[in-house]
């Protein structure tokens, strides 16, 4: 197993729980990446939230499916224990979360952790090195698969100190009153403040990517805030700064989400950025309540790489010439924490099956996990881009349901029912 992130830990756990001895290779801290800050397994580099837990939301449904898969999810177990207030989102204390995953991995008798860079592909094995795969291993992958990795920018949002916030200018609320009803601090803008803020973002000095990043597209689900500002004056107000679902009559709102259990750190939700440090200080301190903000982490930009899965991999995400060389996580073109962890689980399950002489199995496209795998399999290679879990990937309802809320309920009910049948089939085949 190469890669100690979410997907790698899930794959290692799934194999170990099935009685298979696993060597898990993680190159940190021997060799660090441009984005990681610690040597911990399962370090959360970007946001500290796994998004919604509600089955009528795509990420909530995927979590529910993961909980049904055999062996349990090591990521969701640790996330549940490290959970902090975040409305209907599964937000976690990132240090407590990574510690929880690592402690479980180190305690498992069938898992051996080895630190250091790996530059050769394993067989049998799983490669789950994520979007920051080392140059040496990326070269080995490209050489073996015969295709070049694609690339896109990914950006990180700033974190500010709780002690530096002007709480008299903020209000506590969750959108639509979800979760605890007041899990977020909200910074309200008047129209004039918003327009000045957008203008400042557009004019802000940015880090200029090197030549190797030229013409590399951003992933649309993780756009830098200044890029959104450049797309039109209302883009942010219908994106991360939307006031919808919050009390009052604010023209726009910046939300701050709790980062740690002690509520000493707060993340600017949706404010990933490539602005230079000075520009971040100057512009983000014009946000009401952040005039004296102390930045514990500045926003940053780094390059993420992923494989052209429809062109280079089999339906169960193995090399075309070796079914026991599997890939999982963001390297395959799924985007997001939950998506990465889910593909890691299934990679571990399927490699265990292959080692037992059985064929790999995939959930039907009526499930969220199965729909993600279908996207990775069936998308036209020339148009392939990373994808989050969403209801648009799933097999349509027959007959169709017009009401969008009812539609999601029915899709979720069908998905969990059919995922349950899939799990039964897995067990039946394994015991045959």
C-alpha cells in the first residue's frame, strides 16, 4: 500500500480486517509535499469538514453507504470521534482526527507502517498517493500506464485566531438553522462593503504560477476566491458569500467555521486563495469583524495531479495489464475527502477478493459509490475532469420524480437499499 492519506488508510484497513498483512508506505516526514505540514497519516490538507451527513445530500448519502460496507470505515470512525460543531456538516478537529486514524492503523496487528518514498509500483498493491504524488512515483505511473497525468490547481483557505475576532460585528447562525443552529460565525456585508471587497479581490496581488503550471485549469469545485470575483460582481454573492438561509438582511456574508475542539481557530469558508500574504492580510481584514485578524494559516495554492481514469484504468481502477495493481483516492479523479476514502475502502475490498481468486465487484450506479465508479469508467477521456459526489451521477428514477426534495429522498432510499443488497452479495460470494 503506497500512500497514508484517507484512501490509503481505508484500503489498508479493509485488507487488514480481512486477515491480509499490509505494508503501508508513507513518505512523510522523510519527504514532505508542498501542502502537508505534519507527518501524521490522514492529515487533512484543505478543509476540516467532510460535508453533509444528511442522506438527502450527496456526501451524506456516500457516508451512509460507507457505513454499510463490510469492515467499517476507519475514516468515519475517527471523524465521528473528532467531530466539532459544523451544522449538518461532519466537521472535525483535524489534529484529533489524524491522531485517531493513525492510532488505529498503528494498533492493527496486520498493518506495518514504513516511512520513506516509494518510486516503484506494487503488485499486488494499491497506489493512493493523492494529488501530490512525488515526481519519482508519478513518472513510474506515467511510464507504466502510457498516459500523462492531467493537472489542476487546488487552493487552501485561511485560518484565523478566535482571540483576534471582533465578535460585536459578527453573528452566530447556521444556514437554515441546521446542526446546533448557531455553529458558524457570520460576517455581514452591506452592498457598498461587498462591492468594495470584490474590487479589492480583483486588484489583489497574486502569486504567479511557474511555467509548468501554465494553462492548467482550476477545478471548478475549488475555485480561488479572487477567481470567482473576476467572473462577475455577483458570483461570490451566489457562492461562498450568499446570505440565503441566514437571519437578517445582509447583502452578503462571510462564514467562519470552527477548526478545532477548543474553538480557538476559525476557517474562512470557501475562501481558498492564491493571493500573496500581504494582500490576504490587507483584504481579508476588511471583512467586518476581522479588522485585527491574526492569521494562523494563510491561503495557498498548489498543483494537484490525477489520472485519466477512463483511458488508463479498468472499471475497478486497476492498471489495464495488471488487475492486482489498483489505484484509489484523488489520484483516480474523484474529488473530496469522502469520495477518496470511499474508493480506498472499495479498493481494499476488491484487492482482498482478487488475492482470494475472486473477481472484483462494483456497486450498481443506483448507489452514489457505484455512480462515481461509473463516471470514472464511462466519461469520454478527452473531457474527463475530477468529480465530486452528486445526484446527477446516479441512475435516473423510473418513473421520474419531479419534486427535487422528494427526488433526493427517493434516490437515497433506493441507493441504501441496493447498497445493502450489494453488501449481501459480497458476503455470499466471499463465503461460497
